[in-house]
């Protein structure tokens, strides 16, 4: 039997995003999410998490959105106290990797402090795959003995999935993705690899999302797709089991 983890990024981004993730979990096939400890919706997300114990919750380590938890990390923030934009890391950059380690450690510890046992680690905007930053990410994964997203060259001693499927959002906004599954797209991935993570970004639009994110208008369509009744039918027909990172 193949296994699939359908994971929503950005839990904690805002109340609208949080409610969208929970609807996709309660009424659809979303099985996992990753939480942002530094964002305004974090406390709200924690409350929702405790009411939904079957939802796997990892840590969405953040370096390019909002403000850090620590006030002792000058190399990773701008003059206004916010994290550098992603574009800062797309060219040659210099930051203090120890400061990054301490900030990400603080984010992980904040999740633990709320009584949540994280299932895994990934990162906002995939910054964990950037040279230099990867080493910090791996060091923390080893320290906390947590599985990681398979979006970089994962060391053999860390647990991960066999495949990372990153195109769900685009397909969901074009047409019902179960049609793509029937044409051997995602379905073929699940049949080929023992354990697949499907990344997605569901959410309802609110002012926080509109003010901060360039990816907002399509999120409600992703919720709708995750609640498509065809998924349970296909998963049953093709012997695909929904999982979380806690299961690997």
C-alpha cells in the first residue's frame, strides 16, 4: 500500500489561513501541516491544533516573513526589525549562522512550549535548501531527531519521504486535480514511490494574508480541491493511505 502525506504550509500565518487548513483537514484529505511560530496567527493555530489531535503538525521554520522571536539576531533582519525578503538570499549574502541557529531553535522551542510534539521540520520559501542554511537546518533536525521535507539532498541519517510533490497548488487552481491523478500525474507518483509528501497552501483570504503575501487569491480554491469527494474514492481504489510524518 502506498502512503501519502498531504501537508499544508503556513499554519499560524493568520486566522484565515488557519481556518482554511482546519476545514481542509476536517472536511477533506489534508493530513498534516507546519506551523509558523513567529506569525500573528500562531496562538490561534495552537488552539485549533489542540482541538484536532489527528492533524500532524511540524515546524515551518521562518527566515523571510514577519519578525524574529529573538532580538539578538541583527544579521538576519532589516533596519525595521523584520526578516530579510527572500530576494536577499537569492544572491550572494552574509549572515551569522549562529544567529540563524538560535532563532530557529527558539521557533522550535516555542512550539514545544505549547504542548505540541512536532512531527517534522520544513521551511518557509524552502530556505532550508540554500547552501549554508542547509547545514543549520540539518543540525537542528539531528538535535531534535525530527524527520524533514525531501526538498534537498537529505542525509541518510535523517528520516524523510521518498518523494516531494510540489505542484498541487498550481493544478488545483487550473482544474480538479483528481482529473490529473487519473491521467497518471499525482496518482503515478503515489504508485511509484512508497511515501509521498504533497505540499499545498490552503487558506481563506484575510487582511493579514493580503498585506503580507503575494500568494493569496488562489488559496480558497486549494481548500475546495482538498475537500473534493473524489479523493477518498481514488485513495481507496488505488490503495493509497493518508499519513503524517509521525508515521515514518
